């Protein structure tokens, strides 16, 4: 289990427990976090679960693969230094304290 903080574009924070093995997107969905739409249900076929990972966590989470990198081309204002699709980040106990920021909108 890891505590993950999701920060809405307007600054509202939601800190929730997410079970190990779920994705960061599933944690948002299961806890009704606004700002992560996840239209494709986690298949890495859209960019509606896009977030900006807190700078302190960039090197602590697994690197993205080519498919995720390609899909980020469709995200709203991606920042390739910290943009990620939450459907591609599997939660581990080591991610306790992870913080992600939602973009202004999902497209």
C-alpha cells in the first residue's frame, strides 16, 4: 500500500491509499479523484490519464516505454521531463508519498 497525492489543476490535493499492484490511474479511479478521465480504461490507448510527476519522484518510478512516450504526443501540454500516463505506473510500496499533478485538462 502506498499513499499517493493527486493534485488537481486548481491546487486541491487528494491523498489516498492505493494498493500495491494497481496503477496510479486505478487509484484515482477507485477513489473518485477528479481530473483523471482514463477513457481507455488503462490500455495506453489515449492520454486522458496524463499527469506531471513531482520532480522528487521522476527518478524513483520506472521509466516509460516507447508506447507511453508515443501516446504522450496526444496529451495536453506534455512536459517530457515529467509527464506520465498514470495507467502505466504500477504502484509499489516504495511509491509511498508519490505526488502527481493534473494538467489543466485531459484531451
